[in-house]
């Protein structure tokens, strides 16, 4: 029987476990929150912080392979595990390329993958210079620790620089600026590489964000066949350039000319791939587990057009969900609730997926179910 360790016990870890339990694998999670989403279904839970190297070593000693469900973890811990002979996938090398957004973009560029123009900056005067070079609007980003748009600030003009600089910690974290891409769509591609070298690419997903948080995903993306091909090829190239193992999410901007620019990568299953659970022959979670174990990867074929809508908290309270009965009036919806104890404004609490004969119908059903659900 295989034992798998996951650093992180959030919803992504939970969905990995749900899928892999069919194969009777055992899971040990490491997460500082006792009642984290994966807690209720993990076989064991080490309650410890993500930078607690000793605890991460204890995790590795109990399992055959260690993986992780988010990228803000100690690189040093992963390196130490590898040096001690533990299997860690994706490798510390892959995470090292990705963890810092500036280094990630440099690595993409070095591998001839198209990215928005970008520059590293430290001071207000560096940003002014970057503004002269790249012109406004600009987007200022912290290179580490950002998620759901936290860590980004748009700069509309030179006068706007001090506000953005302050909002992102006045240089206390490494910073970079990027040209603001007037994209026509945001899409993402989930791709997977097994330790045995096999690769698969999922269909292109179209994403709409609300307040910088993913709101809805529809698949297949409404883009031309040429753009679809380009997006899938770029994603396959990313798998190789970053020596990925398991899932890699490639977030892309589609330009008005129909080309794609890489926005960012995540070396793990991703929110925009939740649809694969019901929408594809094999989910991103199952392929992640198969990939890190060196098993053949499953078909990524889309079974039916799919839509996914996130359930995001709009207030702070104890999490008591209402309206399930009404939401299930839509016959094709599947509702996923992560089990977080507290609802908070902007927090991902669950999601709804529907597959249907058309994207419009799938979207109608997830929206209707979403409107029926609320937290007390
Ligand atoms: P996070 O790591 O927080 O997800 P991202 O860098 O992916 O941050 O940015 C979040 C969102 O901000 C993107 O989905 C996109 O809508 C917008 N964004 C990021 N970079 C750019 C850019 N260079 N041009 C235009 N919009 C951008």
C-alpha cells in the first residue's frame, strides 16, 4: 500500500485524497490548522507550520512520497528531504524556479516562452524608470507570497507609484513590475508530467475573476482552434522547461491578436482545474497522484462542456451553509464544500460544477445553484 504525504491540508489536498482513496492509498497531511479541509479524511495529520523543517522531515519518514498543495513552503525543507533520499514531487528544483515570480518569469523567458515585459525593482525611483521604459499602466507585484491578487497593485501613472509601493510593503518583500497586458481573455491549461516522463494536457479553460479571485471557469474556452493549439503547446513546453512532476497549471493571457502570454505557473492542481473532477475522464487530482507515483496518466478528454463557479465568503461568521436543497434543483450540478469552520470575506468555501450539452446550460445551472446557497 502506498503512503503519500501532503504539505498543506486545504481543499486541493482534500480533493487529491478523495480521488486517490479509490486506490486505497494512505495519506498523511501537514497543516497548522487542526480543522483544515483535509483533516476529516486524511489518515493522519501532523499539526505544524509550513516552515517547520523538523515536522516536514517527520512527515517524509512516514510516507513513500511527499507532495504539496501550495507553493509558499520552505524550499530548504524540500532540499533537505531530497538530500536525505526522500522522494519529493514536484522537486525542489521545480519549486525553486516557480516560487519567486521574478525568477519564474526569467526562467520562462530563457526557455523562449512569451511573457509580459517585466523588470525587477526595489525603490520608487526604480519603478519610475520602469514606467518610462514600459509605459503606464504598470502592475507592481511582490515576487513571493502573493495569491488571489494579494501582492499586486496597478499603477496608472507616475503620481500613483508611492501609493502602490506602500500598499505592497515599501520594498520589504522583493518586487517586480510588469507591463499591463490588455488581454481579451484569461485562460489556463492544466498539464501533467509523470516521473516516468509521460505528459498529458487538459483542455483549455476560460477563467473570469472577480476582485482578483477566480469566480467562474468554463471549458472548452471560447477561443480559436489556433489559439487553443498554441495554449496547449506552450503548456507542454512549460512541463519540460520546469521539469514538472505531477500537475502544473499554466495561467495565460490571450492577446487581441490571438496569441498567448504566460502569466504564472502553479506546480500543483489548481482552482481552475476543479472542473476536471466531473468534466474529464481523469481529474487533475488523480493525474497528480498517478504522476508522482510514476503510474500511467489517465485520459484528459472532456466528457461534456463544463462550468465551475467558486463559492466565496461575503462576510465573516461561523460557517453554516443554507440552501442545499434548493441548489440541488439543478440536476447537473455537483456541489463541493471544503469544510472550513469559519466563513470569511473573500475566502474560498467550496465550488459548484455542472456538465451539460452546452456551456451556456452548464453555466446557467452553476449560477442558479450558487444563487440558492448562502452562509448564515
Ligand atoms: P496571484 O499570484 O495573486 O494569482 P497574478 O499575478 O496571477 O496573481 O495576478 C492576478 C490577476 O491580476 C490575474 O489573473 C490578472 O487578472 C491580473 N494581472 C496580473 N498580471 C497582469 C498583467 N501583467 N497585466 C494585466 N493584468 C494582470
